[in-house]
């Protein structure tokens, strides 16, 4: 069985998006390098450093399913109708969008909550890892003790305000163990294991 892993680009002061969900400044490192990184499941190609491309290739090749929330789905405009990582994609929501409830939809909407969605994503991933997105979903998984790893792509930027990833944790202090640190132009890749 694989791991349950969350990954976010974050400013030094802890924001994963600016006011209104703006990520332009945070995501500059996706276009600052000299190495192409085709985003799995899409037509997008990032231009990142060689170190960032290698780190992303290893991480993203390990994913067998992707799970996120409706807010992430809507903010991303359903990724243009393509599954983000080229893997089965599960959207946690109380109200599935009617336009995507069809037999050929690339998305599976789960209305029974985060644990039910994780169970389905884990089954779909098999021996591979489940990638998790969406601040609310990550917070719920952390609060339930179901998240195994957190990857932070730390950019040298102070946003001052916006959306924080760890604002609504109810479990008290959560200990993390550093697994890997990779320095790259415009970003430092940090990977932590959630100590349980």
C-alpha cells in the first residue's frame, strides 16, 4: 500500500495562495528554469530547473490516484476537463456539479466525506501513492491522522496575507520528520513525514 501525500507551493510566511486564491507570484518558479517538465495528464509544460524537474518526476511518477476538494476543483476550472496527474481523480463534495455527472466524466465525486474518498482513492492507487490537494481536505486528513507526508515547495516570498494551509488544525502540535531537502533556483523542496 502506498502513502497519502500532500504537496503545496508556499510562501515563507505560510501562504499557499494570495487574496482571492491568486497563485501567480507563488508559481513563478514553474517558468524560471531551463528544463521542460510536462505536467502529467495535461498539455501544460513547466520550465523548471533540472533539480526541480527531477524531484517532480520522481514524486509524480509515484502517484496512482489524486484526491482533492470541490473548492480546488472549481478554482482550477476542472483542469480543463483533464485529470491533473493522469490518474483516477476523486473530488470530495457535498454537491457534485451536474455538468460533470455523466458516464464519460474523468472525475469521481464522493459525497460521503474525506475518509470515504480516501478509501476509494487508495483502492484505485493500488501500490502507488495517493496525492492530496485542497487546504480543507489536507486539514481534515491531518486532523484524522490519515496523512503520511507533506511536501512544501518553499518560495522566497512574503505574501503578507492570503490562504494558509495549516490554519484549522484541531489535533494540537503535529511532529514532522524531515525526509528530504532540495535547493533549486526560486524554490526549496521540503519533504516531511508526519510522525504518528
